[in-house]
C-alpha cells in the first residue's frame, strides 16, 4: 500500500476493533426497545474503524490537496474568488458573535442587531437601493427571494397575469432556475456578439404578461451594458420590474450603482463582492435590496431602528413571506461588514477600478496567443475563444488542465456558450502584479507548448495527485461509493 495517506479512502485504514474516541456510559436506559422494528437497521452502518491519529493524519493530508484562494491564484470567471482577509474571520469568530443564539430576544442582542442594520444600510448605499434584507442564505436564494418579491408586487396590485421573466441568453444558469422555482415562465432574449442585450429583440417580448427582466451588468463577457437606461424605460413602460443579478457587482463598486441605473430589485453575493468565504457549498449570503416603494414587501423578519436608537425585529402582514428561519447567515454577514468597515468609502472606491485594470492587463498581455472574440475594454473579466492557433488540436480543456501543473486554478471554461472554446478569466483587485505576471507567463508558456509539444498539454495534468482522467468514462459511469470504487477488504 502506498504510504501517502491522501491517496486512499479512510475505509482503507479501517481495522476491526480500532476506535478513536469512546463515550462514558450516560446512565440512561436503553431506548432501542421503544423504537419500532421497521425503523431499525438490519445490519451495521459500515463506518470505518480507525484510531484518532490515523484519522487526523488522513484528513490533514487530504486537506493539502484542496485548492483555494488562500493557496493560489483562482481566476475563475464570473465568480469573483476574492481573498477573504483574516480580520474578517477574527471578527466572525468572536465568541460574542459565534455563540449568539439566533432566537435571542432583541433586548439581549442589540449589538448584533446594530451590526445587521449597519450592513444593510451600507449595502443600500452601495447599491443605490432604499432598503436591504440580509436573510437569504445564498446568491441563488437571493435570486429566488427577489423574484418572489416581484410576484408579490404584482399580486398586491391585483395583476395576476404577469407570469413571465425575460432573461438574456448569456445569463448565469441560476437565473432561469430561480425563475422556474418561483413559478415564472422563462422568456430568453438574444444577445449581440459582444454579449450585451439585443434591445431590438427585447421590444417585442415586453407585454402585460411580463413580471420582470433579469440582467447582469457588466454582462457575462465583462462588457458594460450601455443601453441600461433605455432597457429600464422599456421594462417600466410595460409595467414590469427590472432585476439586477449582483454576481458581477465587484467592478461596479465606487463607480456606478444599480439603483441609479433604473433597477428595482437586486441581490448581492456577499461571498463574491465582499470577500466572505466562497465555494464548497457554503456558507454564503444573498442580501436583496429594493427601490423606494417596495420596502414593505421585503421578507419577514426585518430589523428596524427605533426613534430612541434601539433596534427591533419586526414582521409585517404586507411582506412577501419568510424565506429563512432566522436573519440569515450572521457570521458571513459580519465578515462582509468587517471588510466594508476596514476599507471604508475610499477603499471601496478603488475596488472596481483595480479589478478592471487587472482584467484588461491580462487580456492585452495574452491577446496575441489567445483568440479575443470581443475586442474592447472589459470590466472585471473577459473571455478568450481558446488558443489562436487551432491547428495544434489543443483545446480550452487541455489548457485548463495544464494550468494545474503550474499551481494555478483553471479559469471558467466553455461558458458563456456564445463561443465554442470559451476561456473566462477574472482576476480580482486583491491579486498582486507579481501573481498576475506569473499567470501571464504560464499562459504564454502553455501556448508555446501547444505549438511545439501538444501532447504534453493534451495529457495534463502531470503533477497533481489525480493525473489525467478519462472525462467521458467519469461522466457516463461515475463510481461514487466506497464499495463500488475499490471493493477493498479491511
């Protein structure tokens, strides 16, 4: 057996009778006899039996295989993998915050409610909105909340025929998914070659059955939607609401506010724009903001500031309902508040400009070896259409896997679908010039390898714990359990 613990499953280290921890007898009578027989297992659960030291070494070694923004450059387009400063974790880990029970009466947690209200107020100022709720647990949850709010708005006016939502064909996949879950019919609107909305194609789609239109600005290609004022006017003239997907808000900080552009509802991904942890399934947060006149529809409960300076948690019968069991992921919210207060207004003003500078610097440094389908100034991200030299047979997937050998995470690939070999790159403002220059050198080296030794690129990665896999076999016949995977005996 290979001695590298992270090359194996914990089941392979299982030995009968080994135990890592034992609990003392609690003195309580055996309750098994009171459980109906049909609810009891008829065989052992099959958990591995291993001592504590083996378990610790196994998972500690496995953790070194994880790639994250703390270990390397993560230029994942459209996801803003921004560094989470450790001061954020320190603030969120404070026992006063971490040990606070979500059902603590308001009179005993005035400080926590003040922080919630402060963050919501800051986001409202940043987004140009009247009020924010922090209750949604994730970005897609925020989308669902915002769309449900749009439905509640039309229902409050007795306008029940508005059951459609218009979504650009370049949108993130969560947009149509959230709309479907909200009970809305998705109506796609095509994009122009640069990914911006085709306004001429939009006009005939707007009628009295449209509840809202969802947009991301900058769009998925990192291009600013210059027709937003006209689009907002068209949508509002049709009696619908304009929804802002905040996935690409990072380059807008200190530059422009969605509310000023004419958006009525928006969500923000705290785990993207405001540096809180991102990936691995959570935690996340998707605060939702609304323009003036829609505040009463925000989900229950709400945190309000009283005239005497205290804070209360209130609910209203006019609200769209309740979308979370508490006031959201509080620790994530506190990380975002720490980030905002650490930077201050002057620091936030620099974020968008630096993110845009980094993206354009990489784009211009690689355009001679990678195909640039949209030749214009981008914002936070941009898309290459694979290598310029297509004769080598080296695809975007090959480039992405070869990057792993050099210690960089791969960018987003094959999205958006506007191009056959999409390679979507997004550096953030937190990356240094040294890191970005290293990434550029590696991308150029891979382009050179593709021309001189294409097989080396096509068979990558070579240095990772899992070498070049058979992607087709893995997709068609995934083996996901221990018994199916190895059939090993302890």
